[in-house]
């Protein structure tokens, strides 16, 4: 009995360790599709999570991203502070059409400039750099989630 309990506890601890090491998130995840290509996007819930975004992460799996959801449409600028890898940033209007795109936004080096969209958005999707080009995504495309 004791060995069985120890084995189960060890297995649970191992699973928790693996989840922690892989960077698996406890944030809600939403399936987001554009032109038939879908990814699973984390949704930050708090102001702190929204301000940190993908900072300090080593990377994203190919089918992953982060979806920011704002209370109302507006101009929401982003920056690449404390980022390790480049992103494609997709601003999406309340009508769920792509309002603007920034391809291959590079991590900040010396200066960290704000990336300001050309149009209002209610949602912003961050994905791995190259996603937009690979999937031929354009301003005006509809986003489903």
C-alpha cells in the first residue's frame, strides 16, 4: 500500500514538473482560425498578464499564440520588450476582420519602439514570425474564434 501511494505521488509530482518546465499555461485557450488555418491562443486575464504577454518565453509551439481581448475598439500599441523571439502581430477589429498586421516584429535591442497599428482594433493576436506570410494572411481577412 505504501509503495503504491509513493508511486502515485511520484507520478503526480513528475507530471507537475513536466508541465512547469514545458511552460504549459493555465490561461484560458481559444481556437483562432484565419483562412482555414487554426491556432490555439492563450488569453491573458489580468492587467499584469496582458502587460507581460509573451515576455521572457523561449518560444511558441507552431500552432500556438496569444489573443488579447480589449473592452472596446481603439488603437492598441505593442512593443517587443523582454522578448526573445520575433512575432507577427495581427490587430483585429470588433467585426473580426484584420485591421492591421506587423510582420516579423523583432525583439528590442537598444531602443524599444511602440508598434502602433494603422486602424482601431478590439483584439490583437500574436503568433510566431512567418505565420502571416506562410498562410497568405492579409488585412481584411475574417478571423473566427
